[in-house]
C-alpha cells in the first residue's frame, strides 16, 4: 500500500512540475494618514478540469533589505477549473515605516521591492502543496499632488 501511495504522489508531483507558474504584480491601492495599503495581485492558471481549493496565501514584502509587511490570508477561495483566477492580496504598511521608505526612495521616487508569495492548495492524494513565487520590481510612489 505504501508503494502505491508513493507512486501516486510521484505521479502528481510530476504533473504539478509542468504547471504554469503564477504571476504577481504590486501597486499602490490607497495612501492615507495612517499608512498605505498596497495591492498585490496574483493570477493563477488552473489547467485542470476541476476546481482546486486554496488553503491559504502567505506573503512577505521587503524593500531596501528590510521587512515591510508579512501575513497570511486563510481560505481565500478556489482556483477555477480550466481558467485563470485573480486574487487580490491587501498589504498594509504603517505610516512610520512608509516615511522611512520614502526617505530611501531617492530622486526617482520609486522603491525597489521583493514580494514572496506562498500559495498553499489542497491537492488530492498529495495533500497541502505550496507553490512559491517571488516577484521583484519597482513600485512608483504617489506624489503629493496624487494624494490631495
């Protein structure tokens, strides 16, 4: 019985390795007096003919080598069968930390960031499986005229 389970897990792992990697993007959603809410958008393509439940999404955001924010979203829904599912991940950054990041922004008024996302899905036979994703880029900060 153990051999059969190992073969089944190997088969599923082989199929998963060919699945298209999720894509992520990060943008400023809202900046207020208490901080900023960044919007992480994750697009995941499910090539299978059945819906796959998502157990949780974990995320961490870094800029200038410092941790900006991290957290988890429990039970955000499911990946739609044979389609692309878009998931929004709100990332809250406190005002005091935001101000220290603005000082580091420099002349170009953008921040280099790295966002790490773990998409944990529940797969038959295998159980919980986490798809890792790392996205690095530049986040353009809003100017004062954008805020008022």
